[in-house]
C-alpha cells in the first residue's frame, strides 16, 4: 500500500502481531504514536485533529506566549503545563484529544505516565504534534504523509576548511548569495511556525561560520531539536563543544572515514583531521553530548568496517552511522568510490549482526535497504530506522517505524546556503527558494515533493518491490545515476542488472593510495 487509508483494526493487528516492541508492557513514544494512529483513525477523531491542526496562540501560566498548532498546546496540557489564555475552541478540543491519546496508549498496554515524561521534552512534543497533524489532514497512510518534514538539514554555509573527495556540496568558499544573519533567523522563525521538530546544521562546515552560535541559540530557544554534522576540527577543543552544548546543541555527528589516520586525512584533504575528529568524539563522550561517528562506506574503507566499530567501542561511542555513498557534488568526480550492490548488501547485513552482538552500541545506516535487511536478518523481529538517525531521542525511532525507508521530500528536506530547498542534501534538484516563497508553499505545492510521497509514482523494480514501504530505494542515488529521482536505485541487489548495465557504460577507475 502507498498513500492508501487502512482501517484501525488492520493497523492494530499489524502493530501488535508483527512488532514485538509494541508488545512490551512499558511506556514509550512508540506506544504513544501507535496508539494515536489507531484511535485517531475514524471520522470523528480525524475531524477533531483537523480542527486542532490550525496554528493558535496560547499563553502559558509562566507568561510564555507560543504560536503553534492547537495539538501542541493539547500535548503541553497533557504533560501538566497550565494555559492561562487560549481560544474557546481549545477548551473544547483539548480534553477530547488528550482522552483519546490515553485510550490509545492503554490499548497497546503502554504506560500513560511514562509517555507524559517523554513528552515533557519540547522537541519530542513538536514531533508528536507534527505526526498528529498529519493524521488529521491525511488519515493513516502507508507510508505516513506528513504536513511538514520532521527534520530539516540546513547547509548553512558552503564555507569549509576541508576538501573531501565525496563532498556533496563541493564545499570550500562561501557563496556570495548566502543568507544574511537576519534571513537565517527569519528562516528559523518560519520553520518553527511550520512545526519542524529537528534542524541539523551542516555545510560546508557550520562550526567555523561566524553565524553558527547565534543560529544554534535561536533554534534551541524555540524548543527545536538542534544537531550539527561536522568534521570535528573545532570540537577537538573541548571548550568549543562545551559552549555549543550550553547554547542548546543536543547532537553532534562527527565524520571518520578510515581506521588509518593517513587514509582519512588524504580522503578529507587536511593533515591532522583524523586526530582532531577522534578528539572531538572523545570530548562528546566526556561532556555527555549525544553523538555519532559518521562513516561513508566506500571502496576505500569497505574492508575496515570491524576495525571502525572496534574504534567506536574503544572510544565509548554510543552510535555509528554508516552513510550511503551518493554520486553528487565531488562524488560525481569520484564515482569509483561507490560499492556494488552485493558488497553493500553484505556490509549492511554484517553491521546489523555486529550491533546485535555489541551491547550498548547502536549501528545504523542511511541506506534505505538497511530496513529491509534488518527485517530479513532478524526474521521479522527488528526493523531499523533508516535514511537518518538524528539521535537516540524516542521520537526519531518511533516516527521511523511507520515512515521507514527513504524520507527525501516526505519527512525530510534540505535547505541550501542561499535558501534553495531540495528534497535531500544528496539530491540537488531545486524545488523552490525561501527568499521567493514560503516554506509551507514549497512543501505542499511542489510536484516533485508530492510525487516522492507517493510510492506508486516510483519506477522500475522499486515500484513493484514488496519492501517498497520500508525502503523505497535511495531517491538521491536514482537521481545521481539516472537524473530521475523516481527511477530504481541501482545500489540494491534486486536491481543488480541495472548496476551491471551502468558499470558497462563507465570506465573502471581504481583508487591508488599514495605511498609517500
């Protein structure tokens, strides 16, 4: 099914029978969201959600004024916050919404008080409100349609102190049309009003930009989950990371590309970069900043997977994210870095099995096939959250459970330094610019984004694949290889013939390591 309504009995049975996670008698956001999808999947409750999807201004007992969907205010009330002023409609709808939520949690044997504890985090509350708004507007769909992306990756600048072989931005010097600080702050305000739950700052290298700290503070002050993707150079100084944490940074993703410092430095184009990246990860552990070691799987490091996992364990890293190589930016110049589908399949299966053996270490991948592979390798016991893993926040995992696979243009979008909007940082197809249009108009009215939300629009084997709703293929790889974001992903073993055909048309180039 893709974009089709499903009834609540089917949904409840599917959740309870096929997902052991939901059978556990404990309170978590998974129970909350699953319960919401069941109890709000009828005409009466959907109508209440639609009414509650409109932005309203409410004043809290502490004097704070907040403009947000009424659903958000209902969730605030649910966790015990008091509203001193709110519209008359809110007084009518809030009890209906909150009582329905309680019923849904209890249906799945969840704990209401534990759910309340999680929802006290404003970022989680925003994410749940976004999901509920989607249910009100579109009903329960597979994959779930969302009224706004759950996460924005914002390439805040093209400025960078590295020169990486695979850089999707061809980063280096800042572009002359980069958003001004005033425009950046205005953009944060707009994303706040749309209801975005998480913003990840990327680049280029965001931490070296003079606007980084001001923008980070603005994001955090709105209750939005704040993250940064970085090469680690700046955060090798523990005081710099401490300052960012004090300003509200909740998650840092730091790149390591080889167990060998020389190979990493060569790949990144800067001597000493490996040492500083490792130091940045050590600092994140010391300061208890949620973090991940980010590794792009390539022909350079495909034989170092176990060594990299061992390094993460030695450093007491919480999470490893294996990124899918995508032929875009400088990656187009270095397409020989890409793995063939069989190699990718074997490595993804291997890292899942390694995660099961290594207690306390989460290993994920942005390759959407990882969801299918983990399900197959576990005989249906596990499904991995694919495409992105911002942090260990429950909302990230829970949302990923029912919007699995490639999220480009569906639950995820990218914003470029000049305000251009694209479905994904790896898919450079411009769909609008926030200087000329509102983000809401771009998100809701762009043909490509709407096509990406309908799996029936996929082409080739990805359209008929039985795993399309937990994978869907990487839309960025489809665009990189075919110029069509709806084409099949040639990185999947089920599309191996497509890969062989591509390979026959391209010269074979080998990576030659410098011996000097």
